[in-house]
């Protein structure tokens, strides 16, 4: 294997390594039962990253595979000097595997991507170029998500999956806290400074898409390159890639797991979904009050008696709305406990040293 700087020999990248002068790209690949995909995945990365001026490490996180992925990785480790392998004791799910990779990565810049070859290594050079220009996070999105015109020409997704994912994305977009931008992708590049923030978050049930939405909002016009105007805040951009087909094996997400993931995405980002109930309660209370006034006027003017169903309907709506409102009020307190338990810092400082280092690496 070709490795320009020849600094990644053996399994572990040496401490105090040369990347302070060259910059190191860490590619994190979570893998669960991907025995037949990992070798082509590693080869595809090497073919691309060998042409970059940066050193690189490929950090494969074996998420408790049971199909011989572990043995295969151990074998490949001897053949590929830049390969590092982390084995988890059991299957913790993709989030856990990615977090384990972020904790282990030594890079100046990190990339997370799927190991089933759906995320093409060929998109990484463009992501690195964006990072060199000052972007702190570069999201790679399937071309159909970036281009609105072809939003349903999803190529490798079934029509059902593409429709449901579109509905979900629009729903989750609305449920975000103000200023947060939820980007549905796990193919992303981010600066070490961003990785450091993630590492320090005390949250146990961390969901990366929400964390990125909180940390690094995307302005809608930043799809396709726009140079950062102000480097004192985290900057991000989306770039399109062509979604590939899974090469071997099946998806690890069945419908139930996808629903669980969707709920996690909706509830982990903040307490906005709880507040949707307050709106519903308020609206139905307003409707019931309006009905009461209309009925009072009608029966007052016509001197007729209230019928039984009118009383039942209006009373049901009125007391139901009050119950919903009270429930949501309790939810507001529960939400505050949830936010407190997440323990996210109320503010973060920019690290000017990291920014300077990036300039040095990219200008070499
Ligand atoms: N993955 C993982 N642990 C899991 C499930 C998935 O590490 O419990 C990895 C998997 O090996 C792949 C990536 O996460 O590299 C995405 O999984 P998959 O391709 O099944 O998801 P899909 O593309 O169907 O959404
Ligand atoms: Mg996949």
C-alpha cells in the first residue's frame, strides 16, 4: 500500500505524531457484520486518500459483529499500515460505534462514513477542500436531498423509503429548536475542535445528528459551497454525493429500528415536540370557548334549551383541552429536567490555536 509520509505504520498511530506538521485525516467506519464489505471499503479509501497531501488513518470500529468481521479486520490490519481497529464487546448500534471512533481518532480532521460502500470515498477530497477553506463541518448528502427538483429520484432507495424519509425530514426539521439545523446524514467531515466538544459532552444518550444540529447550524443557502464569512463561529456546508448501493449483506435497520431511530432523532434534540402539545391544547381550548359563546348566544336569543349532545360535546372539548394544557405544562417541567440531565454547556469558546493549525496544514 502506498503511504506518502509513511507515518501510520503498525496498528497505533504514534503519540505526538507528525500530524502537527502534516495534518492527519481520521476516517471512522462503524461496521456490524460487514465481512465482505470492509476490504473493498478500505481499498477504496486508500485509492483516494493516497493522493491527498495529508496523512491518514482508517479507524474501523467493529460493533460486536458475529459474522467473522473481527477476524477479517485483524487479518487486514497486518496488510494495511494505516488501518486501526477497535472492537466493541457487543453490538451497541451505529451511534455507539461512531462515538467510540470519535473518542479514539487522532486526526486533525475526522470523517464518519458507512462501511457498506454506500458512502463513496471519492467525495472525501471535496470535503477536505471545504475544510481547508474554513468549514468546520462538511455534511455529505445524497444528491437527491440537496437538489429539490429531483427530490424523489433517489436512485438506490425504494419509493416507500424515499417518501417516508422525506416526510420525516420535513417533520424533524420543524421540530428542531430555533437555530438548529438537522441534517440527516452520518457521512460528514468535521474539525478536531468539533470532535473535542463532542468528546466532552457529558450526555450518555448522545445522538450525533442532534448534536451537530445544536453545534453547527447550516443556513439554507449554504448548500453547495459558500465561503465562511466569519471564522469566529463554527461554519458548515452540505455537498452532494451519489448514493451508492450496498455491496454485500443487508441493511442493519428494519422498520421497527428505523421507527426507534426516528423517535430518538425527534426527542433527543430538545423539547419542541412537547411544546407542540401546548399549541394543540390552546387551539382546542379556544375552539371550545368559541362554541360555548356561540351556543350561549343562540340559545339565549332563541329561548331554546341545550340538547344533551351539545352539552356533552362542548364539555368534553373544554375539559379535554384543559387536561391537555395541564399535561403539557407538566411536560414543560419534565423537559427542563431532560435538558438539565443532558448537561450541554450553555456556551462554548472558539479555540484560535486549532484554527491557526488548520491554516498551516492546508497551506503546505
Ligand atoms: N452499523 C453499526 N452498528 C449497527 C448497525 C449498523 O456499526 O448496529 C453500521 C453498518 O455496518 C454500516 C452503517 O452502520 O456501516 C450503516 O448501516 P446500514 O448500511 O445497515 O444502514 P442503512 O444504510 O441501511 O441506513
Ligand atoms: Mg447502508
